C-alpha cells in the first residue's frame, strides 16, 4: 500500500492519487496504444476496471476488479458489480477458491477487451485462495494452463505494416506453443511462437526473428515491425535478436474470432505460462522502444 501523508485534522492523502501531482504512467508518456492489458494501471485518466474475475466455488459468481491504491491488481483490490457472493476486495471475494479471468479490460481507450466466456478456457489469477504472482516485486499474473486456456483479442483496425508490441510473460514447460496470435494466414502472419528451443516472432511470411534460449524466467518481449530492411526484430529483456526480417507489408491483419493470448486456436497450440502485460501500438514505436522498455522494466524489475 502506498504511504499516506498527513494533512492535519486527521486527513490523509495517498501521493499516488494525484493531489500533489502524480508520476506519469506508461500510456501518459507514450500514448496511442490500440490494445493495452496489464495487471498495473497504464493511464492516469483511465477510470475503468483491471479485469473481471470468476470465483471457482461452483457458484461461478463474477466481480469487476479495480486497481488498488498502488495502481496494481492485488488481494486488496476493490471489487464491485458482484453477480453474487460477497467481499469488498478481490481476496475476500475469491476466498479460499480458485479465481479465473473472464475479461481483461483494455486500458488503451479503444474499448477492445480480451475476453473468454468459456469457463474451462479462462486463465487463472487465483489458486486455492492465493494470488498467482511472478517476479520481484511479486505482481499478479494470469496463468494459462497449456491445455485450453486463451483470451480473445479483436485485431480489427490494425495494419500489418505498422505494429509494435510489448509483452511481459513467463513461459511454462512446452516445446511447441503459440504464445499470442493476432494474425495467421499465408503471407499475413503476426504472432509469437515457441518452437523447440527458441522463441520465434512471425511477421508476414514466417519466422523472421528469434531469441535463444527458451527458459521459464520472467521476460519482457518487444516486437518491432514496419516497411523496410531489418525492421522486424524480436527483443528479449532489451536485447535484440541477431536475426532480423524485411517487409513491405501494409495489409490488414487476418481476422479470426479466436485471435488473442495463449493460443493458435484452430491448431490447439495452447500456451503454458503467465501473462502480466500485453500492449499493441498500431504504429512504429522504434524511436520510443528504449523508453517504453525502461518503464515496463521499472514496474516489473525484470532485468
């Protein structure tokens, strides 16, 4: 919990509230993202929820989860819009049960939430009453089981010729998995794929950038694209892959209702691992890459 400052008369204020001016958040400094999902607040004027969670007691009650005073999802995050059950905080609402994410709300302003209505396919945020976390400091993490979990992300309106993506994740075990997919069709690929010992970034015509080796540690992956030579690059923890790709692609992404996080759905290549942040810009953010990566690394202390 953020420290509070005494103002006299028994009144206190949280410095993060903005009363004395707040530190700009990622999307304040680097705006115009087209999709933005995170376990932390990304935009100062974002007033929506972080996620919708279903408690796994068998009653399947759901609640909208807000960010706590520190701007993150945690056990003390307030909950509202309960369909049943009780509790003022996420921890109290889930109680000793599992908790599953049905909606990961989009903070970009586009209103394109990552969703999953099928109970068996929802990633887990709580396990037997304990918040799933990753990293140090420990931050909430959405756990995908590698069997059938995925969240749908609508890619409509984004152009293959100008995309930059940032993701914070931790791989589980597995040698053939689709981590995320926003387009999959001949000549129109846009995805992160694990093949044997390498993370692969597929853009337009196939495997164009990779980073060795695959391991289970928390990582920040960045993916640049755009028309021209050596514009398609996969970065892991700020380090660029030695393999780069060229493209002149400007076509729209291939529309599929099951594009999103955790799968290449029609091929059942489900991802075993954890997501904590996924941000998509429909523009070339190469000039802002180091600044955005620095902000993410400061929040999650990845490297």
